[in-house]
């Protein structure tokens, strides 16, 4: 009799596990989500975005845009805007400094200064900038517009 109880218990456990983890997403993949997920902070995303700007990695920058910004600007348009701006400034180096990060619900504003060092123009300081981020689909993304490149360009 104890063996029968163990078998019934084992079957119930298997059914329970299958019910919890057996669902699949519409794409056919598993819908099981790991319990521990790293979520980048708005400041982390902004630093990554600006660090990729320094090395002209526009694809990586674009991947850090918010979903609405990616819907507004295709990658080729985004890349062209940056390339055109960087050709005008001709920076040898881009540096930035964060000052204040303000969080309010699913939005964030990061006040920062950026400087472009160019052999053609010297140092161009663009101080008092604000980079805005929003949280959609459980990730922070840069709420980007072309005004986020250089003030007044």
C-alpha cells in the first residue's frame, strides 16, 4: 500500500509540474521565465548608450532606445542622423558627466554634461543636457529624439 501512495503522489507531482511549466508561447517557445532576472537601471542604460556613442556603435545605441522611439525612428534613419551630426562636429573624443538622476514611476530624467573634443573645433561643451528614459516591456529605454545629439545643431 505505501508503494501505491508514493506512485500516486509522484504522478500528481508530475501533473502539477507539467501544468506549471508546460505552457508555451505563441511562437512555440517555453513561457517559463527565470526567477532571477537582471534589470538594468536607467543610469546603466544611459551610460551604455553614451559609451556606445563614443565608439560610434549606432546599432548598440539603437538597441537601447525605448520601444516608442524605435517605432518613431528606423535604424537607418537613426544612424544617418548621428553620422551627419558627427561629420559636422568631427569629434576625436566624447566625454560626459552625470549630475542628477530623477526617477518618477516609469520615467527617468538624467541631467548630464557632454563635451566633444575635436582637432578642428577644439572642445565643444554641451552642458545642462537631459536624457529621458522610459520603462516599457519591463526594460528601460532611451526616449530619444534628434535633439538628444547636440543642443542647437
